[in-house]
C-alpha cells in the first residue's frame, strides 16, 4: 500500500458572486521513501493541493489517505516546510527546534537529544543557544528542516522552501535537504516553480494543468540521475534532455492561453 493515496480530489471555491473550480479529479499514489515534485503553470493550484494533503484545507470532494487513514485535519504525521522559516525570534534555536515536540507533548530528554543530533547533522550544533536573528537565511532554513524532522513525521511537505535564498545557498541547501531526506528514508512532496530543482531532487515530477488543475503528465526521473546529488545531476546530459522536455510542456500551456 502506498503511503499517500489521493483519490478523485476536487476543490471549488464559492463566493456570493462566483464559483471557482481550482482542482479537478486528481488521483495520485506516493510510495514510501519516494520524493515527488509538483510543478505547473503559475496559479494552477499547486499550493492548494499541498494544503489539502496537509489537512489545512478540506477538499470539496474526494479523499486523501496517509498510511491508510483519511486526512481530515492537520496531523503530526505530516511535516510542513515553507518559503519562510517562521522561527520564533524570541526563542533560542534549541527551543525553536523542540517547539513542535513540546506542543505535541512529546518533549523528553531523549527526543531533545535527537533534535540536537539533527542540528549537528546540519552543521549547526554550535548555534543551539543563539537566536534566529544571528543566523543567515540558509542557516535558518536548515533549522526549520530540523524542527520538521524532530517530530519524526511520515510525510514531508515542502512548499518552495529555497525560493527566497540566493542561488549559491539554494544549491547547497538542495544537496543537504536531499541527502538528509534520503538518509532518514522520508517520503517528501516538493512544490516548486523551478524545473531544475524538481529534476535534481525528485524520483517523479507531477505536472499540473492550468485551472481547474488536473494531472497533465507525470515525468519519471531516470535512475542514473536519482543516484546523484542535486548539484551533480544538474551537470549531466540526461538532466538537460529532461529539462527541455518539461520546459516544452509548460510552454504549451502558455501558447494555449494566448492563442
């Protein structure tokens, strides 16, 4: 059984004057340990879909199941990482990374030690007693990743977590996040507008259509690329071929819109 099962999901927004169909008949299964990226035209509903998977937003119809259980509200079995790190500036890094554990009633010496171990893995162990304002943007995002992993969720949801970073920091963090997720055997879904990022980090890439969003096409990343770190993958011919294929598909949406 797949870890995540999305069955006939639809989302429609109603107002006094209009009805907007955002998501239509999406079906997707995500296997354990798989890394999926979701791409598509701007405004097509990528974040809406991620919000429904997280339980923050209820679908109009259809079901979403995580490990066989239907998602009807946010669950600690799902971790969420956003473009902004949302660290609390008045808390030390140690207290930020254990906040989720504390909120869930899971904070013990053992779970705190695990969180601090993760912080060390990110190369930030020496910063555990400083405050977020003393860290760079890339360091803060690493702290946000630790905070998410500390509660040991089954599914990680990443909503453009690198888009606010400079290019060099972004590339380094892609490698770190990718290797960390694989090492801890986590299942992850990344929403991104960056085709290169999607190819470099994923096992499969799900392309959504324009609204109402359906699954337009699913691209399987070649095994030869999946075995590489994201930075290495970017420098291969296979990477360039797949990039061109995806780019042409996205451009076709733009041509249809303007024709």
